[in-house]
């Protein structure tokens, strides 16, 4: 197995740690992000509403917060709501093209161009990595490293006795003995805070969070801790953040594919959400949220943020 390279923490990256999560460096439930200093910032709060939230409307582009369980764009003609369809209904007759896309269960910021010229320009900026994307994730266990960089190539694992899911990715060495292909992938993370579920259970044995922390299989939320991470993907591989976090032993909470048992994904496809999913995963979506977009546009340094959705906040508050 290829080992991920993890950089150690440095002083400028360190962030305070929280027991019980009261809010850290502007990442608290509904506060303005501390990193807005010196930028033109647009901040939006997501609720449990099934509808997307329009964060910004500019002449050349739109920024919208996608809820979990919405597709970014249509994949089949089954009538399920998509973010692109929602934008086309809200701006009828106008040019709208998604610049970035999110997995169905990932919530957060999506950029959409309002003209072919803007789409071309934003697409070129994306290719040059000039649009910075930051995520928030709740992961299983206590992440000890305050700041790290995971350098580990990613590719499709292929069906095997260990992997029943065709689309599942994993860390694969460049000289893989099975000849599987992989591509370089780099993820940076910062530990924002740690929640001790054991202490919470002792303080309030009847709370929903206490029930969740005691009802899992013991592997997904090991040691009773949940860590909140801020992430930046420096490459754009499919499922990159989820693969890298699982690789270092801290899978995203609620992840059906890269969590404690990949068979839960197959069971979900066949049967939908079950009591077993609730018991083992605890959250009907993976706890990954596209928190922030940053880029320069016509001489302005812009930042667009969507705070964590309520269902993620509830896990740590």
C-alpha cells in the first residue's frame, strides 16, 4: 500500500482545539468566517430546506449553495431535482453552465457561469487552479495532526473480494502489481476542532448525539471522537477527499462507500436508508461540505461561503 505523506504542523497553521465544539476561528455554526479579512466576502447560512440557496448574483456568474441529496446536473430522465435545473428555472432563457460540480451527498458552494465567455474564462481558471475550494468535513476519530498534506495517488480499485463496488477509488501505487492505473493526488487539511462524544454521553445520556455515538459499530467513530477538518484539494480526482481521509484512518462520517462497511452502499442502493444504516453511519449523508470558494475577478479578490448545514452542526453542537 502506498503511504500518504503527512506534513507536520507549523505555527501559522495551528488552530485552537475545542472540547464539545463551541466554535473555532469563525467556523462556528453561524458566525462570519474569520478568514474574510481583506477580501470581498459573501456569506450564506444553509438550513434544512430542500431548496438551494443563492449566495451571490453577479453579471458574469452565480454562486449557489447546493443541499445534500441534490444532483448537480441530470444523469438520467427520472425527474429528480438538479441544481442546474433549479438555476434554469430561476433564470429562464438565460445561459447557465456549472463551473464546478459536487457529489450528490456533498453540500455547499457551486459556481455557475452566466455567459459562454464567462464559462470559458472560469473553466480556464479552474484548469490553472486559480479558483481555490475549501471544504469542511466531520471525520471519525481524533485527528492528532494539526496541519497535514496527503500526497497519495488515486485510482479505481476494481472489483475484488475486498471491494464489491465498481466505482470505488483508492490509493494505488504508481508501480501497482496488478497494473491498475492511478493519478497523483494532493489534499491539505487543518484540524479545526475535536468533539469528545464520550464526554457528551456522560453529560447527557438522553441526547440524540449521545445515542448516535453509542450506537455505531465502534469502528466508524473510534475512541468516541469526531474531528472537524478544513480541507483543500490541490488536485481534482474523483472522490479525492473521501479517499484520502479514509486512507489515513479517518473516514468521513456517514460515508457509505469509504466508511466502515462498503456493503452498506450496496444495501442502500437496493433498499434505501435502513435501521442498520442509522445504527452504523448515524447520518443519512456523508458529512462533507464545500464551505468556500475564492478567486480573483476583474481585479477583486472574492470569497463566497456557505456555513455548515444544520444536520452537520447537530453532530458537533
